[in-house]
C-alpha cells in the first residue's frame, strides 16, 4: 500500500517527468493530477496510481510561495492535519479564488482583516501562521508528515497506521 503511494507522489511533485507528462496528456489534460479520473480505458499502471491517490491526499498540501496556483476553497494548503482545507466554505464563494488574493500586494504580508472576514476562526490562526516568501517563489506540493516536505515510505506507513487506528473500532474487550 505505502509503496504504491510513492508513484502518485512522484507524479504530483514532479510534473516535468516524462511519465507525468504522458499521463497528463492521456488522462488529465484539463485537470490537476489530484482531480483526475481513471478514464474510459486506463492502463493498469494508471489505475494503480489513481487507486492509491487517496493515501497521498491524506498528507499532501500546498506550501505557499506566490499563492497564484493554489485555490483557496478547492486545494489543500492550510497546515492543519486531516483536512488541510478551510473548515467552512461561505455561500457563493468564488471556487477559483487564489491564495494570492489574501496578500497585501504592497507589503507581501497576509491581509489579516480580509482573512478574518472570510474564514472560520480556526482557519484564521492557521493561515496567519503560514510564513510568506516573496511573490517570486513558486507554490509547491509538500508532504505534511515530514520536516523537509518529502514523501517517505516510513511517514506514509505511520500515517496509514494512525488512520486505521482512528477509523477501525477497537477489538479489545
């Protein structure tokens, strides 16, 4: 299980790889890898990658650089385990609004007043704790459960164990 999750990590974190580009052209040309569907006649390898993507989604989040490529309401980007996304989405929210719109353009800092108006209080503290770099930094997908942000077999195995302990009822009497 953990081994199969390594391939989705490679595709998500390295879009320039030849296999990532081939799969993008065949299966998810108009979507992100994390939103892609298996398709009508998927290869065995693509079906395998898609089937293990849920484990990857459990620990994958965006690290904010410019914020231009991260969607506020659709993408995982808030450094809070389990969801990594906003607690609540306001009615009528622009689903394609980018994280970059939450910055003050002149200073490059978070617009704390706007964030407090738009988000649940649980989200506000988490968002304001995210350090911002320059607008020139690219947004990046990172694995939340390691300090360096890289996916490791050990960390996904530990996550899978914790998740199964939370989801499965105890059998002790």
